[in-house]
């Protein structure tokens, strides 16, 4: 306990300033007793250094304003991120040894490092610096503070201050192009859709039928023909897909490959006009409710960016009882067993077709008979994201 207190006191700038003052006093005493040119030259040479150190101690380092700017708001895993740091100060005091250290979140890169830069500030009131972070990882990362360090050119004195400045960066999963297939390729294009009425487009009127809503009655046509008439609306074909993720992996690399493929698959489906829902096995609620368009894609990006292996809760239940009519189910899995295969194959029907994508390496083998159901398809996804249907 006492040893830690001593070390802590020795690291304070006041203790270092005290040591410098003692050295100055000793050099003065030496010059007084020794006399001569050399002894007084040593004293007067050391005096400016001590005065500069005193001014460094009085310099208000906390009043330096720091601003951090990220090069892009839509960063993806594996890209290089550029960070811009801008420092503003009121008084142009010359700083010979000025070091800026930006603590990079440990979740962003594999090895711990800092954005460390040394600059020479003379009369500049503002300075802008840049550094890059290569191969950033997926996730939500938080920059908490920036550390400023000043000192004298000879290394006798150092003063450090930590300035809080919080910046949150969301890194989306890596997106790989999945080509939109032709009609004879079943793994992307389901032939199942729902017919929904577009209440904004009136196509005409027809005779009233039992079950029609009263709000749809066309009173003008009813008064003219003396028979109940109902408004008729255009119908919209909507193709629904539900992506179910089972990404419980033994290695982070497998989990990241699964998340990346889910994001790539979702992007391909949404760009081609599908409505999409995102789920996890073992959960009855949706990670992302059904939707379409660019807004749905942004929600999926943010959800997958924050997803972690600890969120995977995978009981022995792969089939949902509340499956919706006319929806194609895509299961994305890291591991696939005979038991899982039989459950999904049994649940696959014409109204609920199931497609299973398994993340596999080249050396992995899977001996399963996938020809049992015409509404069940099993595919392998290698590291190149190439989709291959299994017919073993």
C-alpha cells in the first residue's frame, strides 16, 4: 500500500517540479562556493529550463478544446477508418514536446493500440491531425477520451491530462454481393406471395358480397343502381421472407461469417422488392419486424452491427408454430446436425417452404439426404460466399 502511494506521488508533475527546483538550488549553491565561469555557466544554462517547466505547470492544458471527426458514418467491417482530431487553444504558448493519444476501443481492433501523434506547437492556435485504423471489426464502438501530454525538450518534466470526448461509431457487417438469380435458381426467389389491397388506388365498383366492409360501400353507385355496390381496389403482390439466424459458434470467425451472410442476403432481398423479417432461433419475438425498403435495411444493419455471440440462445426448437401463410423461411446456421435437418425437413410445406444455409469450410463434409421434401433445400456457403445446393 505504501509502495503504491510512493509510486503515485513520484508520477505527479508537482513531484517532478520539486526535483527540478532542488537541482536548480544545488547548482546555485555549487556556483556560490566553487565560483568561476564554468559553475555559473551551468547555473544560468539550467535556469531557462526551470522557468519553462514552471510555465508548463501553470499552462491550463484542460482548456484545450478537442474535437474528433470520423471519416464515414457507414463504416463496414474490414474497412479502414480515418480519424480526424482538431485541437483549439486560446493562448499560443510554445510547446516543444506535445503528444496526443486517442484511445482506440479494444472492440474495434484485435490488438490494443492508440492513435498516438507527436507535434511541435509554436504560435498555432489550431491544428488538425489524422490517423487511420485498419481492418476495423463489426460492432458498436465508443471512443471515450483523448490524452494530452506535454514536457520539456530534455525529458525532465511531463504533464498529462485526459480530456473526455465521447464518440460512438457503429460498424456494419461486411457486405458481399450475392447475385440475383434467374427463375430456375430457387435459393433466392420464392414463388410464394400474398395479395394485399392498396386502399389508395380505386379500380372500380362491384356488387356487394357477404363479408365486405361497410366502409367500402360506394353510396353514389348504390343510389344510382338501387343495389349495394362496393368499392374495388387494386391488389399488390407482396413476397415475404423471414430470415432465421442460428449463429451459435465455437469461434468468432464463424459467427462473423454468419452475420455477414445474413446482412448480404437481406440486402439482396430488399433491393429486389421483398418484405423481410429477422428472427433468431429459440425466440418467439422478432429481432426486426417485417418491413421493406431502405429504412428496413438500415434497421437490419444496426441490429446486426450490435449483435454479439452472447446473444445467442439456442434451445432444441427450430420450428415456429406461428409461421405465417405465404412466407418463405431462410435459416442461416453455423452448425447443422441430423436432428436439426429432420425437424426442418418435416416442417417444410408448400405454404411454408424452408431454405437452410450452412456456413461451411472446404474441408467440412455433410452427409445428409436432402431429397426427402420438395419444399426443403439445403445449401453450403463457403468463405467466398458462394452458394451451393447439397444433393448428398
